[in-house]
C-alpha cells in the first residue's frame, strides 16, 4: 500500500490518499472515491487547486492514465473542474450539486415514464442504483 501525504490545503491540514493495489477496487476508483469524499467533507475546500495528473500519478506510483481517468470521472460527477492551463480545482458543492442532482432526477423520471414504468418500478430502480453506488 502506498500512502503519500499531500500538503494541499492552505491551513496546513495534510490530505492523505491511500492506494491499496491488493484491494478489489481499481486504483483509479480509489483515487476518485477518496478525492470525492474529501471534497464532500471539506478536507479539500471548494476552489482548492489539485495537483497535476502527472504530479499526483508520480506521488502515488500510478500511471498518469490512471489518475487522468479518475479526474475525468470526478469532473463528470461535478466534484472537480478543469480550468484549462490554470489547473484542476475542487468544484462548488451543496446547492449547485443539489440542483444538478434534481435535474438528473427529473430527466430520469421523464425517461422512466416514457418507458412505461410505474412509479413503483422507477423508484425500485433508483433504490437499487443508489444502494450499489453508496456501498462501493
């Protein structure tokens, strides 16, 4: 297991990522889950600049493509945002994330109705998906 510490946070709190190659989760998923969790908890504050893909990969002993895949997933989830040459930053959460989730829920509800699912069937599908996502 590789556990480097990164002094990313301005108030001198250290942020730690642990990558366990023996764990069932892929390394990119471990990076994604840990950064997402630290962003949600506030350990990585909104607007905080993350290390470059190459820099983080070297620090963790991972391939750059592995970290790039994690960053792409985090960006797709709205956890981080890339600002071109300026770098990658922790994105705003809270109300913005809630609005995005509400929009996704509305789109899902409309799609489920068009597919002919009952409300109970659509709700059961959401419950299963949430259970799978949050137990990872």
